[in-house]
C-alpha cells in the first residue's frame, strides 16, 4: 500500500475498519472491494404507543433484540408477532 502510494481515504472508512478487525485492528490484511449496507425499517407509531425509544445507528444485534423485547406484549388481547424474542 505504501510502496504503491495507495490512498486509503478513497475507500469507505467502515469497509477499511471491518477488514482491520480480522487482524485485531493492527493492520490491513486485504483491500475491501465491496461494502454491504443494511437498513432497519420500523413503525414509529408502535414505538410511540409503547413509549420505547427509536432504534439508533450503531446498534448491535443484541441491542436490537433487547429493543424488540420491550415491544413484545399483548395489546387489546392480541399478542404481537415478536413473541419469540422473549
């Protein structure tokens, strides 16, 4: 990378950091060539109804599961579809 004067800033920081994780954050083992993006769509009305804070950027899978547990309940005699998160 240094010999070829490759400018890492041309790549997404998240992609570079993800590759560094595999080496314990010490060095870059490879050059990332793709980056996948994810999105979490949610119904704000349900969060508002139950007084639960909206999801935030950077949440882990465990954070999202904990958030789902807070929304898992019976409302008007109807159990929501996320009852398996308990």
